[in-house]
C-alpha cells in the first residue's frame, strides 16, 4: 500500500495545526481552509477551501484516500448565518464529494456537545443516544447522522470522533477530582492517526479524550476499536513544564 493521501479540512485551525505539527511527513497531507494555511512542508499541498461550495468540495476531495473533516463553526455563530451553512450544508457537500471521489475513509469531527446533556456521571459511552447541548450540539448530531447514512449508502468507511477540548496541558493546572473531557495535543494527534490507519472498520463512533481519573467521555471502546492509548490526562502524574516541552 502506498502513502495515505489525507485531506484535512480546517487545516489552519487548532486541531488541524496539531495534526500537521505532530504527524510530520507520516502522510501526504492536503491542508485545506478558507483561511491561509501558511507555508506548506514538502509533503503538504495546501488548498483554499469553501465547504459551502459543492464544486469546491469536489475539487479538494479528488484523488484523496482519507478525509479528516475538521472545518466547522465551533459553536459561537448565528444559526442562519453560520451553523446552517458550515455545520449542516458543509458536511452534506463534503460527503457528496467523498462518495463521488471514491474516498476510502471519512472522519467526521463531532463534539462532546452532541451528548453533553447526559452529564458526566457515569461517563457517557459512545452507544448512548445523542443528547445535544445547544444548537451547536444539534448541528453535530446532524453531522453524525448524515455521515453514517452516506457510509452505509455508498460503502465507504466512516468514523465519527466526538472530540473533547484539545487543550489539555499535563503540566497543569488541573484537578484530578474534576470530571474532564480534555485531551492533549499528542493524544489528539495519535487519536486521529488511528482513525486514518485502522483497517476493516465500516463505521464507528469514538470519543476523543485523554485518560482522566474522572472521565466525562468513556474511551474504553475507543481504545479497543482504534488501538488508541492515551499518554496524558489527570490519571497520570502532573509533570514539570520543562519536562513536557522536552517530550513534544
């Protein structure tokens, strides 16, 4: 098998930047964003991207093995002006393009807000019914549903990642007694790499979190399905900032 050709929509955002930084030249990357992605590395081919345009989605998906769909309204926008075009129409356009291009796998980035209405006790498992918080959470439930529908209809593999907050810092400060859904940069990169590489997986919903003493999102099924092994979280000792910098 040749190198994976991986499209990252929202490649200029926080998670896209984490993946590009930590993955190195592991894949042939296509970071695509409506904003400037910056200077590409040798293994990268940046593209301007507008997911409200069906033609543009078709163009960026051509010749791609795996799509990591990060681009979205992050929850701060108006429904008509932002959530509707970016979180409802956008995933539809991308899935249409993925199906037409014959992509192997589509990774849809959902959010804890699709299930945040359940509360953290006990931790929410991926098989629990959706219980969204706010219209942003509702829009992510739509993305989850249409991703599964297109995967089953067109026969490509799809993984839904209910992502927590990718800003966890092992150097703290944090309280291990507080339920957490945060994940570190290196756990974020490992999780999405496993989503790219895992074989023989028609569809799955997985949870994106580091390992915490008190979990908001249960990750046992995620670890089993993807062979994901978090390296950070409140279940591990707090480390000095200088040691963490050395490990990056």
